[in-house]
């Protein structure tokens, strides 16, 4: 007879005799179930709700005729997988290579083939929708503050107003932050992110209708979905219209996540350009700063850059090769203690004009390009690594606040800064491996589905890509983006500038920059010793330096509390915290280590010279490297004892730290 067994993985049909036992039925059933099923957990029931269910092991000795089963009967089964029952590491590793039981076709589970693509995609889709993201997602304090603002643009009374001082009409009523006429009058090319959010939210959600709230933001997704409900094998074994991406129509992005980039001081950028002045090679650095409100744009956001960290790299005249950045986590920890974060990247593209007056060649202009296709791909990868959390998106993230700044020559031959962000579509196209840079910097290539050897790619699916353009007849037409399309569809421009009254977070830049050994600049303990020099009237020496803070962090002398105090002193310049820092055991240990370099702090040497002035101070000062016993100072300091440490540490007098 034929028995039908319905389980979590669909319907299974078994041909069996009435005289056979349930053990015989179980042997045929296990062969047709996924290999991860635990046979000891298989249960059977005549009811879909699993009422009166029996474990197969318990009824294995009974014959089918004894239970009263006949030809065509339907049995409901249930079971558990081994990875969920025993939690064994080996079973978990083995089951991770199988496809979830939710992927089935005609009731049968779909198992993967042995030929898997490189880096198999996760079973859960990266576009998984979050239920009530406004309750789960934690966004930045700046976004919360801007969400509470109404964003209305107030207007004064117009000459067309006929009402009294407390009235309002169409000529003086506040405007929405996304008003097109206002933005055109102020020459604002792009909407701010929160203005764009208000615009689409007003069209998506209408509270007056009493409908449920729908997150208005949705990130583009150009990859094959991994959790297709159709039940076919995962890509690349199978694909359908539900899981394949739709055709892409590129349009210039109408908004930008960050509106303005503000550098804390001109000296910050000038120090970075000095690397090109000394070597003639290009340079790359990461921007560390914070985000704040930008009042020039309705509901605008600006990135304030406080420090530039130069990563390990190989500089060349026409480009830069980045090496592995092994201490990125340590740099981010120091930045976090200072209240900073990664806000962008900056690199130079300079070429001396050869006139001898400091002018450079203008490479980027309207007739050439502003942002090359290679730089778009580079910026897209970095923005993909720094997603922006927001409660207004169904996936909990949307876009990125990461910016890209370029230092190059302008039309007058002067060194100028340009700021950009690539669009969300460009970031997703880079994630989906749909685009690649070309030799022409103004053109982006659409990748082919074939690999270099001619075989079909098993890791990417290339949908149709189009873009709209005004042709020679003035008509807005749609063009096929294959094999290439203009790169200006993939980025937006930002403004930049410097504050009128600079108040940088770090007020000194005397400490050597990291990763500049090829230029003859190295970070050594002697550099820290010179930074602590307070003899010239500087209260804190050069302690307020981001590069110095990272070097001290790498020494591992200070505890976490002492490092937090050091960063607070460097950023707030508080006198009470300074005295507290100088009295900590970790700071005194740091001073003792610095003295073992064989040199005395400059303020200590000046103090000794002034004390011995009437007794041949000049002669004694010149012989200061030798002790009274004639023993070299470096040798004596190398064997300094803990009880002698305070005798040789730098002296910080209160009068030098007070402003009268």
C-alpha cells in the first residue's frame, strides 16, 4: 500500500506492506529525510495538530495492520535536527553546509551541491526586515536631536501680507525644509538627509488616515535574495523572479547624508600636505572628528575634522598603495576616549607646475573629471564599512556618513580641497560586484557575468542597468549602461571650509606623524620627552596632540582609567585634571621610562643650571651628562631604582600652570 507522510520538509510517499512494522517504515522514511534529522526524535500522529502523537522508536515493533493503516492514509510526522538537539560542535559544522529546511521544492528539501561558490552567502538575508525598528535601533544623539525638530523655515512678513502682526498667510507661513524654491534661492544643490526623510515620510505615512506606520527609508538591494520562499536551490544553483534583482535605472541622488566638512584648523591640513612637499608622492589619511548640526542647510549635518591619521602605505607620484592597518582598533579606542570617530578619508592628487611659485597643475575640472571611477569604488567600499544606523529604515540602516576629501589643484593653480560622497546606489553596486573602474576616469564599467577564464560567475548576478540622459535633441531618453556609463551618476558633492575663529580640540602638532619613516620622521621615546617640555611657558607642553596620545597608548604603561584621564586633559585642557594626571602612578612610571633614554627633560636641565648659577653653573651644566662619581648618566638611569624615581622625574610647578 501507499502511505503519505507530511512533515516540516513537505510530503513523502512510501510503498510498504501491511504486514511490515513501523521499524521498516522508519528505515524507508529516514532515507528520504534530510541527513541532519535525528531518527530518535521522529514522531507520528493522525492529526495535523500532533494530537496523540507517538515516538517512532516506541512503536517500532508494532505492525501497520495493528494500527489500522490502509492504502492512501495520511500521517503527520515531526522531528528535530541534530544541531538543535545535541549542540555538538562537529554536528553543527556538518549541518552548516546544508540548506535550511525552509528551502524546498515540491515538498522535498533542496540540498547543495559539492561545487559551492567562494565564500558561501549566509542563510539569513542581509535585508532582513526588523520589526518596529524605531523601538530596537539605537541611532546617534545628533539624529535624535534633529528628529525632534520640526525643521520649518520661518519667514518674516511680506509686502503682500494684509493681516495683523499676529496673523499668518501664504506669503509668510513657514516653509518645509525640502521646499524647492527656497533651496534654489539659497543655491543649495542637495537636500539634507533629514529634509529628505521628512519629504518621503509625508508621502508614505499619513496619520490623518489612521493607518499603521511604515518605515519610509529602504536601502537599494541589487543582489540575489538568499531566503527565497519559492523553495528552489540557492543561487547559483537556482534563481527565480522572486529572488533575482530587478532592472536598475540610475538617477542622480537628490540628497546627501552629510552637507558640509569643516576642518578644525588650517594647520591640520597644512601638516598633511607637508608629506607631499617633502617627497613629491601622494598621501592618504583617515579623518577623525565628530558630527554636528549645520545651520546653513535646513536640518543639515556637518563633519568636524579634528585629526588626520596616516595609515601604513607606500606612496608614489601617481597613487598610493595601502598596507594592512593592524592597529586600527587601537586608534579607534584612543579616538573614542577623545570623543571622536572615523568621519572620512582624505588623499592628495597634486603635481607641481614647475613654475617655482608653489602652483600645482589643475587635473580636475569640468572638461576632465572631478571624481574618477577608481576613487568612486574606493569610497563606496569605505562607506559600506561604515553604515549609518537609523530607526526610519526597515533594515535598521541607511546610507553612510563617511566622507571623501581630495586635495588637488584648482583652476588658478592653487591647492584646494574637494569633498564628496558616493550615492547609496553606488555603494550597493560595489557590494554586489556589479561595477569596476576603467582606464578612463570619467567612465564606470558594468561587469560581465563571465569570469576572466570565460566561465559563468557563481558569485554575482548582473541585472539590466540603465541610465537616463538628455540626448542631442533635448529629449530625456533611457540608455543601456552596458558596457559603461558616466561616473557622475554615482556621487554627490559636499561643501567644505574652516571656522572663522578656529578652536581646535588639539592645540599642538609638534609630535612626529606616524608612518613617516621614509621621510625621516620617527616616533621615539625622545619625542615624547620633548613633548613634555614646559620650560617655554606652555602649560601642558605638547600633550594635546592626537598622535602623541596614540603613541602613549601603544606603550601600554597607563591603565584604562589613566588613559581616559590623559585624553580628557588633552581635549579639555583642565588644570585640575592635569594635576591629577601628574600624580597618578602610571604617569610617574612613564616619566621614569622616558628618563632611561639617556636625556633629561629640558625644564629639569634649566632648573639645575639656574640653581648652580653662582658656582660655575655653565661648567657644571656642560658636564651634566656625568654624575659626581664619574659614572655616565645613561648607565645610572638604566639601573634607576623605584625609590629613586621621583628624584629624576620632570618638575611641574604650579605657577607655570596658572594664568594670572
